């Protein structure tokens, strides 16, 4: 129909003359969750890997970050005059950009390092280095293998393992397993376990990962005692363990979920 064609032309014209970097810095941060300097750095990192099209790299990145920040199309991108993309275009952008961001930004910023200085600083902070929990990313009911994604809470999800340090910096993420996967199963298959085991066998017996009761006790992984009697040393250990591990709970609930609401809502992802 002519009106649809005219709308596409008007949208493209508006998009060609829009630039997300033109908005004030505070508004930019509230929209895209990073400042303009960081935004430009990411653009420079990903530009060689982005397919050339009529949509600039800056607009593709802004679209992706806005979607992740707000958790959907209607509540954010559809109303953003600096992006001006329809739903179909946004879907294509997300498919390309999420893969490129994972390839370029995750290895750069999410690192499970074993640098001696970092270990010593963490040990000085609370005599333990890391915390490790589970978190569920909710999905709509998958079309295939739906039983694999049904978690113990009765929801369809991906079971993500997140590791952070005492500074609340995320050092490792594994979101490759469906919701029915047990936490210990995910950890046993992860590169994190192999890294810890290698360090332990090399003589590092003074640093531990903190995990909840869903994980098995290891020489390099401390878990709480099961059902200790109140007032005993085991009960006191569990209290201190919970306080230390609370750091990663704050990372998930107050940092990731607060800044990227897409983690809260049901994800429309293909499985």
C-alpha cells in the first residue's frame, strides 16, 4: 500500500538525519547505560566486523543497547526519535550485534584472571576471592525441546552462571545451558573449574570460589554447611559465607537487572 511505502521513506529519511550522540550526556547514559566515550570505543571495536548497510554502526549499537536497557521494543525503541527503526529491522540488528558484541567485548572485559596482585587484594578484602551463584533468564515457551528449558521453579529459562570479584566486577559468565541444567553440572563443564583446578594443582591453596549449596565442595570451592545447628561454628561459618557471597547477588539484582531490564522480562529468543 502507498501509505506503508510513504511511511518507510519518511522513517528512513528521519533515521538518516538522526544521531544518538547529539543528545546530552546525562540523557545518553540513561538511554544506553554507557557514556559517549565508552560508546565510541565500542563502535571502534566492532566496526570492522559489522556488515555494511544503510544503517550506520552507531545506530545499530544504540538500538541494541536501548533494547537491552529497556527490555523490549514498544517501551523504548519504538518511541526513540534518534533510532527510528521498525520491529523487523530491530530484530535483524539484534541478531547481528549481539554476536559481534560477544566476540569483541566479552573477551576484553569479562576475564577470569589469576594475577597474583588481584588474588592478594581480594584475599585481603575478605580472605576469599570470588562468589558464584545461579540466575535464571526467563524465556517464552520454546518451540523445540521445551522440557530442557523448564527449571525447578516451573518457568522456562536459561540457567546462567555468573562469577564476580569483591569489586563487583564480573569475571566470568556461562549462559549456554537450559533451565533444567543443575548448577553443579554447569560448573563441572565450565572453563572456570578447569582454571581453578589448574591453579590448585600448581600450588595455590589460599584462594577459593564461593558457591551456594547447589555446588559440590571442592578444595578450591567453598560451599555452606547443610542444616547446621544454630550457634555452632558451622552456623557461624554459613553466616559469614552468606555475607561474602552477597556481593554477587547484588551484582545480579542491583547492577545487571537495574541497568538492563531485558534480563527481567521474558526473552523472545529462538532456541
